[in-house]
C-alpha cells in the first residue's frame, strides 16, 4: 500500500487482510513513523518512501491511497515498476491523466482498477433490476447527493495543491450514480460551485445533467454540510430510493424503497463489505480470473468519462465565493 490515508486504515487494509486472495506485505509512507504504526497494526513491513516499496520484487500489486492530486503520478510510477494497480477514487484529477494511465496499463499488460467500491454493493443491483423490470416506468428525475461535515483544519480536502475540494471527493458519488442509473451518455447542462477563496478549494455545489431520452439528474455535493449519502430515481410510474447509498459500514444492513401509486415496498439488503468485494475482484483480475480484458477496459472508460464531466463542470461552473470556513 502506498499512503496511509484514514480510509485505508479503516476500510481498505482490513478488507485486504480478510481477503483470501491477497497478502499485505508492506505499507509505505513519506513518514517513517506513520508507516511503522500501520505496519505494526496490520502485521506487514513498514517502508519509508514510496519508491522504496515499488522497488521491492516481492510486491506484485499496489493499492494507492495517497491524496487525489497524487493518484496519477504514483499510479504511473507503479505501472512503470511492473506492478498491478488498485487506485483510490478518483483515479486521477483530470480525464487526460486517467486516459494516459489506462493506455499505459494496457501497453504494459497490467491490471489497473479504480476503487469504485460503492457500485459493488448489492443495493444498487436491486435498484437497477427494479428499473429494468419497469417497476418505476421510464426514468425521469434522479436526485443524488453526498455531503459531509467540515473536517479538521489539516485535512487534505482543504489542500488545493493535493487535489482537494468537494467536487473531486464527495462529488464523485452522485456523478457515478448518474452514470450507473442513466447511462454513460449523460451530458452536463449546468454547474454551480461554492469556493473558499482563502483555501482555493470548492466546498460544495450542484450539477445538472440530462440524457437524450428525457431524463435529468440533479446532483449535490459538499464538505461543509450535514452528512447525507442518498439518491432517489423517480420515473413515470413510481420511484426508488436508496437512503444509505455510498458508505454503509460492512456490518450495517441497508434497504431500498420502491414506491408506486398502490403503496410502497421495502427491500432489505444484508450487511455487505463493498471494500472486500473490490479487493477480491482486483485479485481475481490480476490472476486472470473472472474480469475479462473488455470488462476492465469498460470500467476504466467509465472512470475517464466521469472525469471528463468533472473537468467540464470546473470549466463551466458559476462560482460563488465563501470567504472562509471553520474546520473542526
């Protein structure tokens, strides 16, 4: 593992440790003390510096959990070192960087995956199956949002030089929901972004998307808000809602609610570890298992398409300035 992010300690490394197909052999950090703490906690070697880990022939694959603005740089270095790569979302800060990584991985014959963990949760399959069966009629309006409260002042989300800001972080979730439920041909019709001019990062905002089939999506995101992680898809004959859509703990049950004129139906989903599902898929792909080359290429195409929309949102956004926030 490259990087000692909090998400890695809480979710990714426990999932790797529990995966029957992986052995965590080393964790690297720019801080020797932080690497040592992670190594002791998870029973693996502690490495000071990312390049030292990439030079280790015992390492077949790397999970990259450095700040977003460094994803592309270190994913490229890992691929150049002959390692398979699982990179935290988003896989790069721009579509051009993501496309270059995908091309590099294909040339090298290496697996490159983005940790788009939430899409592995079975609740989204329940939603998609209900839509496919026509239970809500034709999809018309998607409302999706991911917002979190302010973070401590030293949080990397407030570092413009490290790819911080709400759009690349929590904005990822509702945008990928639109791609998942409405298709990859969604187009951006408008964007509003609230910025903290002192920090140089966006704190939140909204995107408006549409499809040629007449569906629209209103997506909200923010890092200066009450916590929310939910979506609703309304159709011509009903609606479907996922209330714990993006970051349910592996021990938590979830549910999908289907509403029709005659009443509502609740579909319970058992606890599920979406991080563990990604780790197992990645290991299978490295071993030439269930995920075909075409499927992997399709997954990377979705990553690139999402970043194209985010690039466009940054370029077209109407900015509203917020002088400063007060982090926790």
